[in-house]
């Protein structure tokens, strides 16, 4: 991707790259490619194969998980500066959720080969990148625990089940 | 004091048929709650005894769980709700029945009773449909599995919107209000008389009229049915307009497959219960009058048309419209249509069908201690009239089809 100062400025705001030095940031920017989506366009579906992660540059993406038939639960909205799809990038497993554009959106794509290039040629930058990613993972794990609790509360309220006095 | 958290909400993404279409819906836990259908334990697992307080003269009931030997004291209001927790009646319907019966409603009554019953293990939260349970039991058979999958798929087809109030308000403002004027009532009555006269004239020559179908009677009757289906949407629209006319809110309008196989349009005008009985009756009856008007117009068109296909088509359309009018307004057909709601509202017995079916079931099983009083007479009358009416309805339709095809 031709790296503009605008892209570099954006990447500095992205948590994953915030701690990178300028030369490393430039190296990362060279490895990213841009992809645009229309509103409502599906990026990938749950169980699709994939080995890329995405950073939202503009717009909002919706991450959803199948519940039954055509109904899915919205897990999270990914806004500009945040990322998703990293699990398949790291372990090559099928996509664990579907992702679609809630608005017109522009994404930056980091593929597995590009990540390998980063690890080989800028190991320090790669280490910083992975460290930031682990921190985000921990935050997401905490959030998903809260989501499970909230879904359980929904179930209890919807059934009127009184567990306090049982 | 701990602040109570806001009701939990789930955000759901519902995909449409096309690849990229989807819509987002927020479902509050309260919606799930009012749509749940509490199911009391089977009759062999509980006993109910009535006790009357000599001091207050109040009736109360003792409910015993025979499996756990736990006892509960129920008020008359709670007993009313308990008797309707049959796994088929949603909490929303329970609340409606409660309001109609007692003319009041304290929202805490139902959740409090549910908690009490759950603690005494007298309530389950099983899904309601008996058909579904039978299908689930026999899922091993391929054909049953296919039927279940089809029903499940069809039932999920709901094209509806909850944001319809502005639409109905606009429709009412742009002329819908005219339907609820004296002029409209007079015009409707005049059309009914003219349509009836035309229908009588056509009736005398029915053989000749229906012969106009020629060799394509079955196809024509199917087209008549399809056209009729469109008028069901108009029927529901008028219900919605009536609701708005009385300054209440239309909660939902749409299309679905009732029970997974009956295609139908629907409108949610539950809010009309917050107003007068007159408003409820007008709302119920006005939708059905769409069929009166359309039927009359078809009969008038048929009477003026030369003998031939159009005359036969218009006559058949008139018949089906007026048949729909009768089915909608006639309360005795086991279906809770508009006429049924007017009847139970007038009689003040909101659970007539439920009670009548329970009573008839006991009678058929030869249950001991079956009451015979005025209420029981009403129940027997309802069941008998409904059974006879349905038989007559089926016979009439068979007769029309035989007549048209022979």
C-alpha cells in the first residue's frame, strides 16, 4: 500500500501500533492493504476460512454469532481504530463469527504472510505488536465474561425464574 | 438501597433471504417474559380445594403439590390466573383476560404468582404447542423431521414492523377517519342491502352463473382465494385505523404463517383494551366490514355483468368475502375472531373458549363432579354451536366447489 502521512497518522492512533517507533510503523504500513465495503456488505461468514485480520479505518463493522437459523447475536460493533479477525490470522482456524459493514467502511488488511515478514524483518516491532494484542485480548475476555452474565440475566428475566428464593 | 438494573436487552441480527440483507432488532427481556407461556404441572400432580372465610366471606383456594406435599394459599384472583396457565396462554393474554374479568390490573400480580408457583414446583416453562411436542417426539422419522423443519422455517417468516404508528396516523389523517363517520356507516348499510339484493338475484340463477367458469373452475377459484387473501390485509389495516381513531397505539403490523402453516396478515391493537368497550367493539367489527363492502361490490358487479367468466368470478369473490364476514363476526367457531372478542367482551367472560373446552373435555372423559349451572350451559352451548357451525361451514364450501366444478 502506498503509505501516506494520513495513513501513518491513523496507524499511530491504533492501539496495536501505538508503541511502534516511526520506522517500524512505516514497515507495518507497507504490509497493509486497503479494502472498502458498502453498508450491509458481508466481509466474511462464520466458519469461512481466513488468515487475515482487519483494522477499521473508517466506518463501523458488526460482529455477530449464529444462534439459530437466520438469527444471530450482535457481539460487538468495531469502530475506527479497532481491529478484528486476529484469531484466524494467528491459528488459521475458521472464522468464529460473521462480520458485516454497519456503515460504508474502509479496512486495512494484514495477512499472515505480511505478519511473517514483520516478524522476520522487524522482530522488535513484532514483539510490541503482539504485546499490545495480548492486552486487547485480556480486555475482550473480560468483556465477553460480562456479556455471558448479561445474556444469563436476560434469560432469567425473560422466564421470570426466581432463583434467589429457590 | 441497591438500584435495580435496567431490563437486559439482546441485540439480534436477522438475515433476510438475500445474501447481504439483514436487520437489527433489540429484544428486551420483558418481551420474552410477556410472550412466555407458563405451564402448570399435570392434573395428577396437584390438588385444589376451595375454602371460604366465614369472617370476610372471601373465597380462597389451597393448592397442593401432591409430589412434594407443599401447600399454597391462592386468592380468587390468583386462582383465575392459575387456571389459565395451561402452556398455551401467554402472560400477555393472561394479563388481558385478567383486566377484562376484574377491570383492573396490578402488574406485580403475575410475576409474584409465578415466583410462588415456581418455589412450590407447580409450574414448568415448557414450550406450548402440542403439535410441536408430537413432532419432537417422533423426530426419528424422516417425514416427521421434514414437516417439523418446514413448519419451523415457515413460522419464522415474519414480515412485520413495530414502528407502524406513524403510518397508521398518516393513513387516518389522509382520509381513514372518514370510515368512522355516520356517512360511512349509512353507505355501508346501503351497500349491504344493495349487495344482498344482487346476491339473491344471482342465487336464483346460481347454476347458470357458475357455469360461466367453463372448464377452468378450479384455477378460477384459486385466483378468487388469492384475491381474497389481499383483502385480509385491508381487514387488518382497518382494525389499525380504528385503534388510531380512538387515540390508541398500533403496536405491530405484518405478515406471518400462523402455527407455521396458515398465511395471514396481523395487526396488534392490544392497546385498545385501555379504552372503552364501545371502542373495542368498533375496532373489532370495523375490520370485518371490509368483507361486507367488498362482497357487496362484487355481487353488484356480477349482477350487472353479462353471463360469462367475469360474472362467475365476481359471484365467487362475493361469496368468499361474505363468508369471511360471517367467519369474522360469528363467534361460535372455536376460533377467536372479531365476533368472539365482541361476545366475550359483552358477556364479561374473557376466557369463554378456554373454559368451555376444559368443561367439554371433562364431560367427554366422564369426569366426576361436573357442574350443571348457567355458566356450564353457556359452555355447552358454545361448544355445540361451534361444532355444528364448523360442520355447516365445511359442508357449504364442499357444496360450492362441487357445484362450480360439475
